[in-house]
C-alpha cells in the first residue's frame, strides 16, 4: 500500500487522514488548524478543496489570530453575536460566549441575511435592499429592511437560525443558531430568543445601510479627484494613490 504524506506539513500519514482534491491528504493537526465546520462543508465538501485553498485558509487563520486579540466588543446580543463598532468588526462566538478560534469579520463583509424558521424565510435584509414592510425592534430603534411575513402559525418551532452571506471566499455563509430542538412558541424561551434574533437583524441592517452610505461617499470623492485630474491639478500618480486609499486597496 502506497504511503501518503500531508500536503501541508509533509509529515507521513497513518490510517487517520483526511482526503482533499487531487488525491491529496491532510493530517489531523493541519485539518484541525483549518477550523472548518460542518456548515462550511455544506458550501464545499472537504474532498473538493484543493491544497491551495487549504493553505489560503490556514494563512487567513493566522491573520485572524491577531484580529481576535484586538477584538473588543462594544455590543453583545446575548451570546449569539458580538460587534466591535470601533474597529468595524463582528464575530459569532462559540458556546458560552467564547471567541477563541472564531472568525472575525468586517462590517463590509455582510452581503445579505435571512432568519429561517423550520426552513422557511421569516425575515431578510442586506446591502442595498429596499425597506419593505419595515418594523421597529426593541431598544435599538432600528428598522429591518426587505421583510417578508412568512412566520409559521405552528405552535412549535424546531429550528430557528440566522443565515448571513458574506464576501469572504473561505466563509461565504455563516449561521447563528437560536433554537435547535422542539420549543413551544408560547414559551418564555422562544419569545426571548426570537427577540434576540430580531435585534440581530436590526443591527445587521443598520450596518448594511451604513456600508451603502460609505460606498456612495467614496464614489463621490473619487469623482471629485477625477475632476481635479482632468483639470491637471492632480497627477495620475496622485489620483491613483488617493483612489486606492478610498477603496482600501
């Protein structure tokens, strides 16, 4: 039997190994360092991931460690999601509010989101979505856009989760699980968790609306500097530098 080695660390492999694309393998340690979850594999199974994709994930995880050290939440919605408004970051903690090894996202990573109850979309919003059927929620006083009223009339909820679609190629979809077992909708637990879910939606929509305004402001600034370039007041080099600054390139 041919012996295999880990495509990342090149250590010899025994019986315990993880197959990826192109007939390559990962050792236990390198697989653990990817921090990949079952939800990640729904987007792309491990067997379809290339060695280059795995290396990119590991490199991103190293950068994420520094971001984790700098992360300081300014707002927490229970233990479901934390926001650092000063740095424009957010994170979904693991059980009991722990953030170790969790992915740190930028505010502008958020593309869209939807609250799913037993597989059906209850509410959705996101970047550039119109405020249709908006509703005010709790202490945030924020408006959730793109609302669809499909809340189930069943007396029991078995699954309530928030799906967030991001720009991150390695983590294009992340979930916040609020309810994972049969729960009566008249119970205090359901009402409390549902309110937390609505607050999450509310804050995410505020962030998306802010991102849209920031993008509009950047476009206006670029057009202003383009006019100065056309008039010969700025050089091409000066314009390119300013454009990169505005676009965070």
